[in-house]
């Protein structure tokens, strides 16, 4: 059984989330927002996303999904499928956050209970994109505008088709 989980993503206006293994922007305050949302949680991410971060994040459990069967990183749990990672996440008793990359977002967005989406007021070139967002399944419940070196909008959505299996701090 999969736990209730949230998608947490930042994208440009043109839906770019990455360029190679890099995030193609630096926005003051956006990482603090990510920390506030995910602190104490269980982060599920792909290998490339982990490598772009470079380390497990303090106060959070890091689960890496990869096709590389011999992949290991200190302080992280590694899984060869989304299903096994999500089963482990369910046993963690922590709020679960899918935090990238593009393939995980595309596979998980339809059944996410919540989506925390930051849209930066910039167009950038890149090769990794946030998937088409199934707006007909989600209700917008919060919008906050931030002024920074690159202005951005944070929005929180709730999936109207999903009943949460547990309460998390995303509610």
C-alpha cells in the first residue's frame, strides 16, 4: 500500500526543472520554502536529482530510486523501483514527498494527494521538464507570491480524487 504523498517541485514558466544534472537557477528564499515544506519528511527522488543535491538533507530521510543496482550513498536508502521505495516510505511514519526528477514526477503526479508547485517568473533552457499537470483532478487551496532575485509563486493543490490515508503536515 502506498502512503499519502505530496509532489514538491519548482519549475520555470516554460516548465523546465533541470538542465543536465543542474537546476538552471538560483533563487533566494526558494530553498528555505522547500525545507519548510519537507522538514522531518521522507524524500523520494531519482538518482540524478540526488546527485544534483549532492548529499542527504538534514532532518529528512532520503530514498533514492535508480536502475543502477550497485548504487549506494551514505545516509540514504536506495531502491530499484518506485513501488519498493514507496513501500519503505510508508513504513517510515513520516510525511512522504516526491521531489524529482522528471520521470518520478510523471509517474507519480496523477495519484499524489498534494502538489506543492513553485513557478519561477523566468523562462530557461533545459532538458528536464515538469510533466503536464492534471488540473482537472486538483483543487488550488493556497497561493503565495514571493519577491526575490527571481520572483516566484508558490501554489498548493489537493487531489480531489484521493482520500488521504494519513494526516501529514501538508494538510
